[in-house]
C-alpha cells in the first residue's frame, strides 16, 4: 500500500510529461503496472479471478 501523499502527488499533472508516474488505482502500487487496465499485477489477478474484468478469463491448455 502506497502512502496517501505519494498517490495524491502522482495524480497531479507533472511539470514535464516524462515525470508522470503510473500507479494502480486500487492500491497505489507502481511496479507491475498494466496500462490497459490501470492496475498492478496483483490487483489484476484478484479482479480477474472474481470475474470483475469483462473479457478476461484464466488460460487453460
């Protein structure tokens, strides 16, 4: 869980576009970020297992 101050600072528009930080909208994590869903890998997996993300299901072969 990220500190609230870090999450708020990441939401602010940066002075330069290269300073933008991608954070998970659920937990605030920056590593393992999946752009298509705006989630980190951990939250993505939790929501996918619950079936909360439309069009995503577990692979089986």
